[in-house]
C-alpha cells in the first residue's frame, strides 16, 4: 500500500529548527513538484484506502470489511518501520526491489492482525497486488483544480515542470494520467527512478544530476518543511504548501503557486 505509506512518511522525518534561506539568484525556470500534499490532499486518501481494502478482501477471504480496515493500521505501522530501516541502511539502495516485495509483507501482516492463517508467499503476493490494484482503481481522486490551473499557467509562461516524489515512478505516471495532468510534466521522478530515497538532500542532488538542471534556476514545491530544507541545501529555492487557519487545500496550493509565479518574473 505504497500510496498511504508515502503520505505519512515525510511527517516522520524530524523537522529542521529553521528552514535555510537563499538570496535571490534569478528567475525560476524549472519547478519540481511533490505529489502528496500538493497534487492531492493526503488527508483525503487514507480513509479511502482502509475502506477499499476491507471492501475487496472481506468477501474473498472472510472477516468483516471493518476488521480488514482496522488490520491495515498495525500492518501499515510495520510497513513504515521497514521503510525507515531501508532508508537508514548503508550501501546502495534497491528501491525497485523494496517496492516489489513490500506489498506482500504488508498483506501478510494484515492477515496476522485479523487472525487469518498466512497463505504461501506466491499467493500472498498475488492477493496483495490485486488488493492494491483494486484500491487504486476505486480511489476517488480530488486534485486541487485551482492548483492544476495555476500549474498550467506556469507552464504556459515557459517553466519546465517535473514531479519529485517519494512514490514509485510507474505509480506517479498512473496518478497523473488519472487526474489529467501528465501533459504538464516533463520528467516524473519517483525514488526508484533515481534509486535514492526521498529522505535527505541526496534525493534532490540525484534528481538535479539526472535532469541536468542548474539549482540556482530551480525551485521545489512540497508540503514537507524537511523537503523544502533539503532542496535549499542543494541550492534550490523552496515553497512550502501550508494551510492557514480556515483555508482549504486548493486555496493553499493556489497561493503557493502564486508565490512561484511572482518569483519567475
């Protein structure tokens, strides 16, 4: 259940005491945009995942939909611990390999939580993949329509747009196609595309190296203060999506992209 995992991940990273600032170095020409918290409201997805997991698994394996949804909570926590351990590990990353096997472990841990005997690994892998596919096919995605219009306006002004997310590349592409925004972005950077976890400035260094972008002409839009700080450590500018009191998600995203627009002139 990688989408929900990524939603929570960046909130677990210790926040910097102060986000580094940079002197203005020129107009922004390239913008790297996060997915969760920018292109979709994180708070809108987690309850849907729990409901849809139960909706899919209960009639196939027994138990109630509510029990399966509840079983996802401890399974997700264990998944998150594996994610943290993988990111903290030394040596070369194998992010594609991690994504490939982790859904099976997540499903088996839900079986443990609900008291269902674990099926063989091959069967568990199939059920996990089918569950994830079902959930993704039935998620009600409500992207910020004003935010997408603002992004389109930035592209029409000549900005090059890339996605920079912790999710897997293929899942990001599918998401962008679902919300009708694939045409806005040139490169779609998931952690697996650069084989670097989005867990520090190394991620942005890898993205910059792959894209060949001059960091002084680039900026990042993200909902994580940590990610904004990492981007600034790499010489980019950072714009934080942060809701003000009483502000809805779309309004916060539009306001942030407005700040980007002012920095392009």
